[in-house]
C-alpha cells in the first residue's frame, strides 16, 4: 500500500519537474534553438497542430531559426502564428522559407527574465511540496484506518521526503542552468 502512494507521488513529482523544464524552454535567452517554437500552434485545415508537425524547424545560425513549411501555402499561416505567439518574435517570410531572428536581450530584460525564472521555480517547488503533503495525508489516513503500522508510516514519510528533496534539487539545478544561459551574452 505504501509503495503505491510513493510511486504515485514520484510520478506526479516527475511530471511537475518536466512541466517546469518545458516552461523554462519557453523563456528565450536570445539564442536560437529549434524548441522555442514547440508550443506555437497553427491552423492546418481545421486542426491545431504544432509547427514541427507542418514544417521543418532548424537553426541556421546562432540568432536565427529557419522554418520551412512542407506546403508552401502554409508559410503565411505559420508566420502569423509565430507573430501572434507570446514569444515576441518577428518572423520574415522569404519565399517558401520563414526566418525567425532572435532579438538581442538587453541587460534589463535579462534581469526581468531571471525574476520570471525564479517565480516559475518557486511555483514548481510549491507543486512538489503539495504532492508531498498529499502523499503524507494519504499515509496518515491509512495509519488511522490501521491499514499500515506506525513504522511503515514513518519509513514512507522519510522516503517521500527524500523524493521531495531530490526533485527540488533538480528544479534548483535547472533554474541555475537557465540563469547562466540568460546571463551569457
């Protein structure tokens, strides 16, 4: 019984960390990377699809992402989707190819982005702690119903705390990596 609670808590913690890393990847650092357009969706004959499902997304140089639609008539739709996204990018259509230059970040903007990263980090940590709280509450309920012993409860809570510490450390490491990336000119 306790192993199910721990396994469930660990899966939720992993998902929280993965979600945090996805959110971090959306925060642009001034450098081009193909993943920056991953969450941008385009209307493809009535279906909303990711750009990578209707075009080839590559990095042509340090500051430019190149998008080559598989169908030439999709260029305008993709350009509009990138322009309308929350990324603040200005794509340029050049024939069948869309070039997306990454604007250079100012020092002030870098510091603002670091604050955003720290806010996201804190939200992710709170999420991990809430998962720990829920798992511990489940254990207490099992103990109250006499389905597990006090020793099992204590041991399981210690293991859940170790999981919590592990995932919070992972969040801290990802945060530090993103801060270094943002501060690199």
